[in-house]
């Protein structure tokens, strides 16, 4: 082999090696670009997911805050409505109390209280307890109450029935005093018999409570129809 052939072979080998190197370089570059593209896509996807999660978290926080604020507003409105109802009911009770206290000093009203108690007891002898301040008033009503009781029994049953009434030696508590705690009574009477074993509380306090409890649904329906 002469020098020209050797140089030609060397040139071919160099050309082949260069071509392989170029192919290898292109392959490496292509793979690098693919890996780069994959990495970029991965990073973009991760960032998108982070942004999405962050957005959803903020949206959830806003929704939670809104729900809490809404619930608090509803509760506040409900409490204000309850407070307004209670104030109205207390005003009605206060007005009713004043009226009953005034009526409790009327002989006709006291007589009715005694008669109602007698009709529930249906006893021959009944003791009437009242406030010490009302002793004279209640005592003046006993005869009328006895007569009315006998009249009603006669009309309903045809029987002649009487009842002996006496004023109790014990008294109901005195009228309430502002700023003073302890038992009190607005007026009315308490009837008992058989040595105190049976009693009917017909005081203004008890009647007021009964009236308010029985009237509450009607009052609420009248004053708060939309509730």
C-alpha cells in the first residue's frame, strides 16, 4: 500500500468517525432536548398544580369565612328577634300584672277567686289565706262567696250545699318591694282544707303565670305572624 492509499483510508476513517461523532452528538442533543422538554413540562405541571391548589385553598377559605359570617349574622338576627319577642312578652305581662293587681282590690274579683276555689274543692269547710293587708277585704267577701257557691251548686246539680269559710291565721307574703328579694305576693287568695292537705292557689301570681302560658301561642301568632 503506497502513501496515497494510506492517506485515503485514513481520510475515510476520519470521515466515518466524524460522521459517527456528529450522529452521536445529534442523538445526545436530541435526547437532551427531549429531557429538557419533559423537565419543563413537569415543572410547568407542578407549578400549575400548586397554583390550582393554592387557588382552591383560598376559595375554600373565602367560602368558610363567608359561611361563618352568614351563620353569625343569622344567629344575631335570631337572637335580636328572640330579644324583641321577650321584651314584648314582658311588656304584656307587666301590663297584665298591673291590671290584675288593681282588680285584686275589687270585692267582686276576690269573691270570684274564692268561688272558683270552692267549686274545685267541693268541701264543707275551707280556710282562706290572703295577705295580711287584704284581711279586711277578703273577710268582707266571704258571705257573698258562700252564697254564690251555694247558688251555682243548686243550679248545676239541684242539691243544697253550703260551705263554711274562715280566714287563715297565717298570711301570704306581702306585696313585692323594688330592690328587695324574698317571697312576695301580688294579691288574691289560697284556699285549703283537711288541715292543709288539699289546697287551691288562686293568687294573682299563679293566675298571671297561667294566663301568660296559655296565651303565649295566641300572642305570638298575633304579634309575630311571620315567625
